[in-house]
C-alpha cells in the first residue's frame, strides 16, 4: 500500500489537507485519484488508513481512519563522526532500516568535513528527508531525529540522563559490543559513538571515558566508518529480538 509521512497533532484530526510537495507526490508521482486508499504515518508511532476525499490544483484532502499505535522502540542514538562524501547518507538510510531512533553527526579531531552553520542547516534538512523516506519504505511508523552537526562532546552532553554511552574503539579488545549491550536494561536508551575515517583521537576517547562512556569492540574485522554503525545496529537489533 502507498504510504505517506504526515506530521499530525495529538489527537489526530478526522481530515487533513495537503499542499505543496505532498500534494505533488500524491497527484503527479503516485497519480492517486478521489477514492484512492493509502496509509498515513505521523513519524511518532501512529499509522492511519486514509482515503482521498477530494483533490484540486491546490490541495488534496484526506479522510483518516482510526490510529494504529506501534510500541515505541528502544532509543538508539548514533553519534557518527562526519565522514567524507555521501557516506553519512548511507548511514542514515540503512541505519533507519536497522532501528536507529536518532542520528547525531559530530565533528571530531580527525573529521575532514567542516560545515559552516548555514551549510550544516541545509544538510540537516536534506538528511531529515532521507530518513523520512527510509522510514516510509521500511514501514516504520516512527521517524528518526537527525540533529544539526555539532562537536562530539556537545552531542554527548545533550543525551538524556540515563543513556548508556558506548564507543567503538579500535584499540579496545576486551569488551565486545554485545557484552556491553546485554548489560543495559531492556528498553533503556543507548548511544553509540563511531569515529570518522581516521577513527577517534586518543584524547577524545579519554574525554568520553570521563563522561561515562564505555569503549567496546565489534571484533577482529576492520570496518569502514559507514559500515561500523550499521554492523553495531545489527548486533543490537539481534540482541533485542528485532533481527534474526
């Protein structure tokens, strides 16, 4: 069934009128007509059966059915060191499929990419659209949050109290990710720090330790930065019973 992301208030209204990009998508891309059925999801865990009640050159009016609620997932934050090229877009898309609930692009000592404030805002808008589309395609009813890029320590300090902070550290060999994750309470928030192409500087790992972080390893394989977070999400999803 056709799915469309539409942010909605609580409680949801019986009808919603869409214009702009969403109207264009329904009318010119999907070519829906009056009476067509679709599913609307609000990005906060609710989905609705919907019907096109009317459409014209300015707007599309949808009638919404009863809300179906999805249980909230474990909060899984990915603090990804800014990588080069379009690698972050890959992490955002596939990380959404694998269950991440928030992404924090972070500037680190070895990050090659440097974003000025205006450019960072523009990128964040684009990245948010990528996760919205990924959530639509993989049938998630919630949409991960993409935070504006900021320094690594600032992102860590913005995490909610009680969040377990894990750091993928190439020099760690004693504590596997799976072991550390199993020690987390069921459903409790977890944040994972992943360095950029050059990894994290030792000073950064030390600073994260002082903030309560626990360095972990994914094992003997050497993974690229855009692969590491996804492999970690797969491990955590398996241990949470979401995969496998």
